[in-house]
């Protein structure tokens, strides 16, 4: 087969295989893309519905929290300005007599550095004090001077007394005297276990401290030894500072123009808008309408946690979610919460899980199509190859038959013309010429019989006439038919027939033809070795006819195929050996028709033994 023909066959097979696969892959990818779009659309709709429910749940939680939550701060709005909670802290003024006495003590303490004289002046001021503010001011000054005079116990007692001062009693800067006392006690008793408990007595819940006082309190707590009580107090102070910073941010915003709280939501059922502070820890909204406007500050942690843990909201197909500050590319959770967004943990997994059945289906379909296409391609390849090989074998068969016919016909014509043209009375080996003509005629007859029998086999019209016979007779008849030809070519035929074999139920002409074909093959492939053995013996319930040559032998890969019609072994030594490729195919068909078999034992270069087995009569298996 030419390289061009092989290339065309390969291209045809690739086209047959790849074209259906490409179509299926294209359709599958397109369908998967549509399925993905539908899955994302369904998921988007489901997410939008859930976000509406989350927004409603968050609004309800904030409404309940704003109505009475313990960590909620409500700030009044007056003329469009936010009123900080510490604005209500009132700073008291002292009387003239008290102020003059305190000034004398401060002069002695700081200007003249005479704490003893200053102590006398401060005690006199405490004696003339008429208000809690004046009393606390005098006691704080006395405790300070006692500490300077190294009277530590007296100073501690005075600071402890000042701790009992109400939180509303503050100095000119709005800082509670109790906080001063707690700070001083922290300096004097830093290792005492009572310092923390005394510092905790600064009333943070009952009244708001000014920002300066709150920062002062955080500094004082930071100097204390670490412990559970100190950490709890530090968290409490940090929470209050967070609120102060939110309020300060609102006050700073007023400097650039009126904020959203300048137009509070009317109290007629309209929804407020909640804004997130810069630290993402507080939500701020204007409530109360025009009659009682106020700004409400609600901590986000507790409210978000309750919404995120809600079984109704978090138990759906989208699973767990988180309420977070909205990013630049995210949609707002709700018009009421423009600074918030919702993030779901398994959105990508849901799209993948929705597509997994379709993807599995299309993969299975694709694999099935590829498998069927490959199978069909292989069948096509095999059929095309078989047809091409059959065409080649038929072409070779025609050539071989022509050659086989020409050879005996040429011999017959040549010797017939020799007999005709010999001179009258001349002596010539006429009997030898006639034997040659007869032998070539028989050879020609066998060749035609092979072709005709194979044609009948192909049409299914070949009929064998089975009858009781002796296999020895068929073997002897075949030997006689080839005796002259073997003698002419210098072959020695060794015949070994076992006597007393049972009869066989067979077609004598067919058995003789099979033996003749085996002997003819042995002659063709002897390759100079002129000895052939023909043996008939019993093999169990069979009569075995064996033909052995000592020629070129047969390769293992060719042993089974030599019984195929038109097949001839490709071997350099066999290029000029005539043959049609039908002899062994007919032998196998004869063996099968008689319920026997034909086998071969061979090794390259060591000859071959063909064994034809025919069942014998009257012998049980």
C-alpha cells in the first residue's frame, strides 16, 4: 500500500473521529454556559430575596435595640446640631472666700515651695467650703500636699474619701474628683489589690465623662497590673471611648455642613437610614421626627450577630452569611443600609454544585460519543483495511492464477508441438513427453478444481458426499498423482501409513484434494531440501494425515493467517514462488466440513508439519 493511500486513510479516520467529538464538545460547552447563566440567575434571585429578608430582620433588630438597648446612645438634636451627652455636665463655680483661700495655698505650694504652709491654707479652705465642689477641691489639694510631705497613709485616706464623691462632682475641666482620686491611688498603691476595685468605683454608667476624663481613665487603667478585673474594666472604657469617637466624628461633620441628622425621619412610619461609622463598629441613624429629633448610635457586633445566627435567615440554601462594610464593587444590602453588604460563604460552591449533575451528564455523554466514535472508526478502519487487503489479494490471486495457468499450458503446448514436429521414423522419448503432458494436465485440473471449489464455498453451494472410506486409499491416490512431478523435481517422498485404521466417514475426493494441496505446498516451500514425509496414523478418535517438509518454515505471526483465503506469507525467498493463496484455505474448509481440524507446527528455517485430522467411524469420544 502506498504512503499516499495510508495518509488518506488516516486522515479519513481522524475526520470520522474528531468531527462528531468536536460537535458534541461545542454543544456541551454551549449548553453548560447556558446552564451556568441560569444557575447564576436563580442564585442571584434567591440572594436578592434573602437580602430583603436580612434587611428586614436587621431593621427590626435595630428598632428594638434603639428602643431600649443597654449599649445604645441617643443624642438630642437642637437646631440641627448634635448635643453630646457630656454637654449636660455642669461645672460649678466656687465662692470668692473659698477661691481666695485656695489661691493662697497654691501660692505657698507652687510659688514658694512651702507645702507645710500650703497644707494649713488648704485645710482652712476645706473648713470654709460650702458646696461639694469646694469640699472636693480642698480635699484633693490637701491629699496632694500630704503626699509631697511623705505622709502616705494620710494621703491614701483622703483619696479614698474622694472616691466616694459622686461622678457629677467635677472640677473646672469637667473631670470627676473621684477619677483624680483613683488615679492618685493607682500611683500610691499600684501593688495593692484594692486599687482596681477603687478605680472601678468611678461611675461610668450613671453619668457621661468628658472625652478628656475618659482618656485619662484609660491611661490610669493601663498602668495597673494585668488581671481579669483590669481587662474587664479596660474593655468597658474602650467601648465608651468608641462611642465618644463616633460622637466626635458627628460633631466634626457639622463643621462642613449639616449632616443627615439635620432632617430626621418623620415619626409617621417611614424607614430611617442607618449609616456605618468609620470604624465599622456603630450604626448611626436620625430618629424621632421633627418634634423630638435625636441621633441614635447602636453597636453593630451584637445586632449583626443576632441576625447572622437567625435560623430563619441562615438556614437556607445559601447557608451562612456575614454582614460587612460595603466594598467599592458591592451592592448595598438595602436602601436603609447604604454602607452595608452581605457576603455568603458558599455562593461559588452552590454554582458549582448546581452544574455538577449537568457536567457529569455531558462528560459521560462525551465519553460515550468518543468511545462509540472510536469504535466505529476502528470498525471502519478495519473494514477499509480488510477491503484494501482483499483487493490486493484478489489482484495477486488473478496474477498468480494467470501464472499458474500459463506454466502447465506452456508445457503441454511445447511437448505436444515436439511430438507433432518430430521427423518421421525418428526416435524420441514419446512416453516421457506424454507423461509430462498428462502431469501438467492434472496440475492444471487441480488448480481449476481449487478455484471452482473456493467459488462454491464462497457462494455456500459446496456439497461434500460423505461415505465410508479408507483414508489409506486417499493418501495413496494423492501420492500416485504427484509421483511423476516429484520425481521430475528430484523430491524424495517418504510415506508411512499405519495399517488397520478404522474407516472414516468422509468425501474421498475432498480428502485427496486436501492431501494434494498439502504436498504441493511442501514442494513449493522446501527451499532446496528435497525430502518430504507423508504419514497416516491414528490419533485417538481421529485419523491424522501429516505432511512434513524441511524448508523455510513459518513465522509465529503467520501461522494462523496462512489458512485465510488469498493470504500469502511475505518473505523475500517467496517472491518468485507461484501460488494462489487458496490451497490451505480449502484444506481448513474440508477439515471443518468433516468435523475435524488442521494444525501446523513450524519454526523458521526448520520446516513445517501440517496435520489434518478426520474423525474415524465407530470410536466414541
